[in-house]
């Protein structure tokens, strides 16, 4: 049984990633903390907060917020509008309100991530350099409003990074975990 840690981003946490966690467990993974995991899955701002000490050999980085030249306010406005339309049409108003309450809660309990998101425009992808010798999968979803489509070009300098583009939006891994789990299973 392989161990995996889920590191949710700015407005995420265990209640937001519950579907993803359950799907990983159903696929035979054991969820643990980042220091003890063989695999780390980091979403959004968590990509900038990877543990310094970890035995992980595989890192899946989903949608690191990196889009030089596009303000975080505009990116957030676009994401919220797309999320609202998708969630209301698929899950309904009750689910939308619950997700918004949970996101506000996680923003309050993880203030460090607010700084990471606000600072991500000026950040380069130096955190990829720190993962030399590791198997890194960088995933960008087609409709991700936080991660530039040009991120693939930025990854060319990092030979240990595999770039993958998947359908969906920024938070798609939380509601449609199968493609992400399939990617992990291929790497094992």
C-alpha cells in the first residue's frame, strides 16, 4: 500500500478534498501526513509550501497559482464565476453555499496561504528546483484561472518535471479525482 499526502491550497482543506481522499483510499492508497508520505499531492498555493523534510519520491503539483501579468483579483473573479455556474448547475444552491462557508473557514485557519497566493504573481517556479531527483508531475487543467497556460514553457528548464494537461477547472481534482489517480498509478 502506497502512502499519499494531500496538501490543499488557499481555500481548501480536508472537508473540501473529501471526495479525492476517499477515491485515493478506494484505489489502495493510505492517506498520511506529508513528512511520511511516499507521494505528495499539492494543490494550488500548497505547491509553494512543500515540506523541506519528506521521504516522498513522487510529487503531483496541481495548478500552482502562477500567471505573471494577470492580477490575482481578476483570476479570482473569473474562477468564482465559473465555479458558481458549474456547481449550481451540477450540485445546486445548497452545495454552493456549503462550499463557500468551508472556503471562508479554511482561508481564516490558513492565513499563510493568503500571502502565498498574493505573492504568487511575482514568484517564479524555483520550488521545482528544490525537487531535483524527485518524480514531479505538474498538472494544469484546461480551464484553470490561476495557472497560466504558458506554465508548460516554464517547465522546460526542469528535466525532472512531467507536464500534464487535463480537462476541468482549478479545483477539478476535488470533484473528479479519477484522472489524477490514474496519473499516480502510472508513475508507480
